[in-house]
C-alpha cells in the first residue's frame, strides 16, 4: 500500500495562521455582532495602487487580442520585470546582479518553502526562535528537522533564541551549520539587521562554508537609508547567500502573488565527492520542472510597481502602514506595554502583561478588546510571553484598537 | 559545507521543452527570416474569451476599491470557484464531490509535481512510457526513482510501454505498485481511456492498495460524451484516485495559471504501522505551508469559464483546436504518415518516416518544413520513432504546415 510521508508527523500540530483563523471564527460565531479588529496575520488592507491597476487592465486587454495574447511565459519571469527588478531593487543600491540570477515566483512563502529542495537531506539547519513557520515546516516535511520534542523544538535543528538581551537579532553561533535562514526586517519580531550584524553572518557563512537564505520580504519598510536592504550590500555575500523579495507587502500583492529569489552565480553547494555545484542551476531545474511562471498580467502589474508613478504610490502605502506602526508603538507604550520594533518593519513585538502566556493574552485581547493578534509562541518557544501586532490596517481601526486595548489593559505605568 | 540534493544528478540531462526551445532558437538565429510554425509545445494560441476578460476587468476594479480589495485568500481556493467546479465539472456528470476535497492551484504541472511530496520516499512507481516528464522528474528529485540507466530509464520505476499494439494505452500490469500516474486524454500520445480500461485501473488499484494519480488536464477535448471525463465516474475510484484538472487548455489559461486537484475523503495512504491516513489532510497541510492561493482575479476569471457565456465561448475555442487536429490527422495521413490519436485530444502522435529517430525527424521537420514538433523520445524511450504534433495554432498555420510537410516528406503512399 502507498506509504505516506511520515515526516509530516513531526510537524507542530497546526499551521499557525489557520489555527488563529479557527479560533477567531469560533469567537465570532459565539459573539455575533462583535466588531473585530484584525492585527494578526500580516495582510495588507489598502487597495492596489492606480499604476498597478492600470497595468493590470492594459495587460488584460492584451490577453484579449490575437497579437497581445501570451500563453506560457518564461518559467523564471519576463525580461521586462527582471530588468526592472535589477534596476530599481539592486542598481539603485549599487549592487550588480544579473538577469539569469533572478527567479520570479508567486510568493516568498513558496520560495522560502521550496528552496530547501535543492539541498541534501542531511544538511544541518540553523534557525532563529521565534521564526517564520515556513522555514521550519518545509524542512520538517523533507525529513531534515528530526522529531518534534515536548519543548516544541525539532531534534536536528540548531535554534538561536531571539531575546530582549540580543535585540531579537542573534549573532551567529560558534558552531557551524549548512543552512541558516535569516529574515530582516524580521517576521515576527520586527527587528532589523544593520551592516555590522549582517556582515558577521556573511563572514560566519564564508568561514563555515554555509549557505544563508536571506528573506527580505519586508525590505520596503526600512526607514533608515543607511540600513542594508539587500544582503548583497555586504562584501562576499554573493558567494554564500540566496535572497528573497516580495511585492506582497510593499505594493499590496498578497492577493495578486508575485515575488522573486536571487541566486548569484558564485553561490555553490557541494556533492558528496566535494565537487562544487552552482545552486542557481539546481533551482533553475526545479523551476523548469515544477513551475510554469507567474501570470503575465501579474508580472505587468509588478513591473508597474517600479514605474515613477508606481514607486510614489507604493511609497505612500508603506508610509501609511509605518505611521500606523508609530501610533501603535506609542499608544501601547503609553498603556504600559513593553513594545519592541515597529520602526523598520510593519510588526510590533509586544511583551504580554503580567507574565501571561502568548495564547492566553491572544484570547484575552480577542475577548476583552475584540482585537486579533498573533501569539508569539506560535513562531517558536522563545516567542512565549509575546504577541505580534501588525500595522496593516486603517488608521481608524488602529486608533480604535488602541482605545479598546487601553481600556481593557492599561496599567497606567507610563 | 551545504550538500546539494544529489538526486538531481539522476535527472535526464535537460527538461524537454527548454531543450526544444534552445534548438529552435539556434535554428532561428542561423536562419534569420525563416517563418517557423510551432506545433511543438502544447500552448494555446487563441486570446482569452470575452467572458473571461470581463471577469478579469471587473475583479481588477474590485482590487482597486477599499471594499472590494482582497489580500490573502483561502489557500485552497475561493468558495465561488470551488462551487462552480463542483457544479459544472462534477454535478453535470452525476458525480458527488465535496468542496473540502478540492484544492485550487496555479497549474496542473505544479500539482503533478507536488503531489508526490505527501508520499513516502520508498513508494514504488508505475509510469507509462512515453510519459509527461513532470511525473518522473518530480519523483527523481525526491529520490524515489533511482539511478538513470543508459536506456533512459530509472532503476526503481516500473515502466509500461504505450505502443501501437496496445493503442498507446497500456492495461494495468500483473505486479503491484504504490503509485501509478495515468493521463487521459494522454499527453503525449493523445490516446484516451474508455470506461472499461479505466475501470481495470481502478480495480487494479483497489486490489493492490495503490493510489492512482489521474491527470485529466485535457478532458475538455473529449468529443464522445460516453467517454469518462473524470475517474470518479468509475465505481470505487473515490477510495484510490486523486484527480487533476486544468483551465490551461480548455479556456486558454496557460499564461493565466489556474488548475485544481481533487482528493476524496476516502482516499488514504498508510503509515509504517499500518494506520490509514487521509491523503487529503496531508495535501491540505502542504498547501497551508507551501502555497498562498491563486490570485483572486484569476479565480474570478476561472469561475467565468463556467458561466453560460464562458462555457459557450470556451467550447468554441476547443472546437477550433479540434478542427485543427482533424485537418492535421487527415492531411498527414494523406501525405503518407502513420498518424494516431487527435480525436479526443489536441495532440497527434505521428510515426517518423523511414525509421528516423525522433530527434532526427524533429530536426528535419525544422530544417525542411520550418515546423516545430516535439520528439517522442523526449517523453521516454518507447516514444522513439514518433513525434507529437500539437493542434494549438491558427487554421492558416495548420494549413501552411501541412503544405510544407507534404512538399518535403510526402511519400504519395495515400
């Protein structure tokens, strides 16, 4: 009989966001008419920018004409989009990246989940704790993480706690590993890596012949131009780092789906006999076999994000969310909460009051303030005692959420 | 150092279609001005139907309004699309399928590549030869296929030759296997399974506790209403079969990307201790972790395929391609070729003249008729001596291709 992939047994019981969805749905059903404010899942709320809408309409029209119709596109993306990426995401930062190093995809979640496929089953893993669940779960499914212990950790993974003491941005460890996942600006903690910290990671990777998987899905939220937006701003990163970026948050594409991964030509892994293999070639083969490209109309929309108009309009969207983040940061601090991050990321990392557990405080925020958050422990054991608050919402909802939270929980400490 | 996934070493040298692309590009460069007619890759050529275009424009407008904007959607698809699928693809054939058994995706290629992930690494495989390369390559990458032999076959796969003798639709073997991939109407041979043959497969799967992966991406091209369109028309199939369907060919979505997979609740695999696990739950977990849904606007477009207008317009597109197939079948036969299929599929399977090898005839068709075909051997060793001719093109190009092929190769046999 067909055996199932028993590595799935080692997954934590539920993927975090569906679990939150279930709890929120149950609450809504038990409390009809309760007006919930969703600051949980990091989903954008502003409509698509006019430049993006116009590009979509135009591309749809093309698809309706015999001359303009496009069937299968290049698996790795259309040149017009790749060139815009190279110019605006890399050229403007003085980074030389080539078109054949870019892989356009339907999301950074997918890229983060798929990238592990090109590595051997015995690669050792280094992850921060808390961590975006996809990094770990995709490796669990592939059998690379080992059994799930009662402490919520997997036997074959090396975890680095992200704590208040290290600013929620741990430095590389003494020990080596084959693959390390980094996320900056960080989901969930909202921390950000500066040049010095990122350089320590690149140096560690080069010293240990490790590969860094650098998730920069939130780079557009970095407010300080001196902070690195790409890992390739660090010398030597092209030899050891894979980078992922997304249109989801910076341009409201969560429901439109477009992202990309960069694998520099110099970035290699090894075979059991020590031969070096360019990782880019493996991922290209993966894309050719398992992917059929992002819809043409969506790629046109993504390219419009880089137009003069699109850049202006999307920057306004980011500014809106970051002003929300500022309001939340200040309002929650005034209410007596210990609040971290939210300065270069659309997420705040908030200590639960009175030593409450993450899920406990999640339930109380829901019941007493009708506000949906994300329990920190859902991202890993070291997230216990925190919740993540998202800045993706309207100003009205943010203000109302602050009023309700203050009413329900204010300690008057501030 | 990070080890690469060395199973990739067992892949045949190149994924077929990029290889064809390279050869065609080289020819075009060496012969500037040569007007090529592409009957190779199975890509649609007609523009999107008006009903689909209207749905796209409307959905884009929704995404531009605060009320209508949609961010992350349900990973497995919006209810409006799943309900339309259930009603039109299943209800009309008297098949009861439930909403929570349907997984909307961005393509049957992806689904066919991803489905193996939920099975154990030691599952035995049964494949036809020739075969759609994704079935085999996705299993090679996962380490399930074994080494690639000099005969082009993988050590751990049981192949069933699809030959003229069995009508290019082999019956199930004596031996058992855990997973068997079926494709009807078949890509590449264009053969189709009738009720009796499909029932033999379902019975074999049930007798052997095997899982059938039934790819029905081309079901819309079946001309005889008595032929099965879904494997669930066969009693017992819900216990052993996973089905995949696509909007790519029936509605011109190759550049828009939408498909779906059905996994019935009764369809299970087993653990090493013999416990039965619903495959649907594993795939749901996979989708939740590694996928973020199909763009809202594309799902609206797919739903429009099922509207009264959409059904009429898409049926005309299918009829256009099938009339091409008829012209090609008759024209090639008249030119002296031995031609198979093309009656319930947009593909013809054509014996090469004079015992030429597939790639040899591919090159001669390209050089002497400026027609792009697909070498049968690219789909497996048993495809040697055949080429696949696609009916996806304009009538003018089909007629011109026939004139050129007849001029270059006619034996006057007919």
